[in-house]
């Protein structure tokens, strides 16, 4: 036993009060780290797009830039899960933050000087996407290590995510008009704050893969663990259909309908209403803890197609905003239930890898759905596609409720242990 352990066991009367269920010292540090990093993440796409367009680059260049950012994440997140299990999530997250800090600093220099060579921009964006893939698996596995109330902690983090998703693009859009380089400087500072907070965390050891196993062996073990949980792969299979047929086409078609008919201001307000709904959903998820989390989440998901049906029916903007509010609350409550189930049902030694598999499965079909939005709207009409997407969402919620391993999954306590 180490000296700190002896001191703690010899004098427990010095602090007999238990740590808060959510706002412990470690969670406050992690919350600050995650919020700062999410703010930096949210700034990048808007800043790069605005900077390129302001420099006279064509829209196709913006598309290529986003592809160089997203493709490494989708392709390498599984590797990130393996590395997080082998070298601990905290260390890998700190490294990813430092890489992000460096890339944002270099992007600032690039935009201040002028983007003359696009390959330099594409290379830096690819590095940023790779860093995101290394960070993401540990972002979920750390939550049960810093808070006793895992569901409440996930609700708080979803609220923070909603706030940064709204604030980041707004700040980037305002500052990018003056100089995109300054947006990158601010983003670099956010990753520095995140890395510092993660470094300050004081967490103990967690189980790790057996020493000597190859990366490939670790990846295979993670796949077997993922496949062994019918409730998990069942949700992912159902979610893949949801992203292709409902969520993927929703964003581009919504913009194509709302902006020409009501203007960009109304479109922005609708996005704010959805963001407010995500905050509401997070607050509800902190308080309501169903005995069967995925069942409760699937019921909440029934609110998501309200925005699709409202747009399909061409309702007035006030009703569209109300539908967006309800949709944001429903999808966020589901997200908290899902994240909490994964974090509390999976052993610590494979959690990062399993989370990587479920993230890859959740997002891999989204670009397909977005790409099909235009052809589908031309073939069937945009409102018909939205109505069909709403019907698909109802079927998705029904499939979640009717699948026994998903419906019957009960609440689990947070796993014990910590991560270094």
C-alpha cells in the first residue's frame, strides 16, 4: 500500500463526507476539459468554410476540406479504441488535445498568411480528424470514473455539448469575417485548457488488455465483446437504418425548405430551438432514471419525428420551433440513456474498444443518408422525403421497443475502478 493510501486509511475522520454524485473534483475537471474541447471542435468547420469562401475558393473546395476532416475520424476511431485500452484513455486524450492544439496553431498561421497551397490545409485537417478519432473512445469511458451518478453526468455533458454546438459556430462565424486565423488561435487555447484539466485528473489504474497482445488481437477481442451483446449490436443495426433513411437526409432538406421560404434568420432560430430542446432533454435525463433505460429512451425518441412531420405539413414557424424543441429533447434523452447503458454495462478493460465500434456503427451511414437527400428530394419531393423519414423514425422506435434484448436491458450500477 502506498503512503497516500496509508494516510487516507489511518485518518478517515478528516473528511467523512462522500463525494458528490456528479460534481466531484474529478468531474469538474473533466467537464471543463470536455466543454473546452467541444467548443474548439464546433468552431473548426464554420471557420474553415468561411475562411475558404472569403478567400474566393469554390464551394467544392469546402467539401473536400470537410472530407479530409471527417474521413480519418471514421476510418481510425476503432484504432483509437484499441490504443485507449492499451495506453489508458486519459493519456491518449491528452496527446490528442496537444495534437489539436498544434494543428490549430498551424492553421492560424496558414490562414493569416493566406491559403496558397491547399494540400497544407488538407493535411492539417486530416491530422485534426485523426486526433478526434484518438480522443473519442476515451471521452465516454472516462465518465463512469469521474462521477457516481453516470446518467446524471451524461445529462450534464449533453447540456454542455448543446451549448458549445450553438456557441462555437456563432463565435466562429462572427470572428471569421475579420480573420479566420484568430478563430484558430482561440480554438488552440480551448485544447490547451482541455489538456491541462485532463492532466490534473487523479485517477487510479484500470484493467488493460493482456501484455504482449497485438493491436489486431485487441481489435478482434473488442469485436467479439461487441458481438456478444445482442442489445448493443441490435441498437446499432437499427440505428444504421435510422441514419440512412431519416436523420441523414433531414439536415440538408430542412435547410433547402426553410431558407428559401422563411429566410436564414428563421432557419437559425429553428436550430436554436432544437438546441434548447437538447438542453431540456439533458435536464430531464438528470432527474428521470427509468428501470429500463433503453426502453425509456426509445419512448422519448418518439418525439423526434415531430420536426419532420411539421416541416412536411408546412406549418408556421412558431409550430416548427415547438416541434424542433420537442425533437431535440427526445433525441437527447435517448442519447443519455444509450451512453449510460454502454458505460455501465461493459467491463472497463474493453469499454474503449466497444465504444469505438458503436461510434463507428452509429456514424458510418450518416454521410450516405446526406448524399441521398438530393436525389431522393428530386425523385419524390422534399416534403415527401421528410414525411417518409418521420415514418421511419416511428418504426425505429417501435423496433427498439419490440426487440427483447433491448427492451429488457435493466439499469446497472456504475462499474468500479478508475483510469490512469
